């Protein structure tokens, strides 16, 4: 069998405290923001994505990371009337991509450590060849510019993201825009194209099913926001 996990990410204030009785006490966090994160975690299964996060999380990302994310929907969740824009980062589950991303991440972490410490990989190897290699590596590492190190981390993220194509991303962005504007017939046509480009895509299937069940006609009260009814 396979185990699938979904993550809901949100940010905001919370109160930490101990809750319980003389027999058992647990630490917990109380806040509407905690509830929203919980709703997003549950909604990740509805959209068929591994990671689902709010506009607040998206706004905290650097431009390099933000462009890698996909806007999925605009919703209200139980316990909140405030519209929330949802995003995801399309994570590959292909073993080759995961292995490549892991290797690149470890390389980036290693370069960060050595850049800060002035040491280089192979520091515990005392052979003459290793010492010479270490000396050259230290010089190269010290000369690494900040953006060079950032590019190394971006490469790792890209390796993890190899699930979509630029054509698919452009088509989905066009479809979601039509959907939010209430042009559901146009949205359905483009969503169908998206499924040809990425078969079985969860968010595409979810929204296409939603508008098809309503005969591709947005209600007169439609303002580009739908309600997520499940917790």
C-alpha cells in the first residue's frame, strides 16, 4: 500500500497553552489561524495535492519561489467568511526526481556550511591529494556569490517540481482566470485541455467537476469565490 500525506499551511497569531486535567495535560494552540491551517490540510485531499497554502504564506515567499507556485482557487472555509486564495507547489512523486532533489538539496546545504565556515568537503581526508583539493575548494567556496548559492537551492526545487510543463501552467492560469470571472464555458474548455496536458491533475478535475455539476453556468450571485463545505 501507499501512504499519502497532505499539508495545509497558513500563518498568523496563536495562543499556546496547556489544556487538560489533573490526569492528562496537552500543549495546544488556539487561534482562528490554527483552524484555517486545519481546513487547508483537509482540503488538500479535495484538490488532490500534497501541499495547500494560503495567500498569507504565498506573500511570504521570495519572487523566485512564488513563480513556481500555482494559484488553485478562491474559497471560504468553515469558520471564516473571508475569501482565501489557495496555492500549491506541484511536487513530483517520481523516484528519480525525488533522488535528484535530495542530492541537490544536500549539496546546497553542504555549500552553505562550507561557505560560512571556510571549510570544504573532504576536510577529514588528510591525503596530499585531498589537502590540495580542499585548498582549491575553499578558495572556490569563499568566492561564491550569494545569488550563486541561491541558484543552487532553486535547482533543487526545480528538480522536485518536474511535474508540469510551461504549456500546462499557462493553460491552467488562463482557465482559473475564466473560472473566477464566471466564464465557466470557457473555463471548462481550457480545463479539458489541461487534462490532456497533465492527465489526472487533481485541481483541474476538482474545478471542472464543480462547474459541470452546475451546467457550466455561474450563479447570478457569483463573485469569484466558492465555499468549501467539508472540514
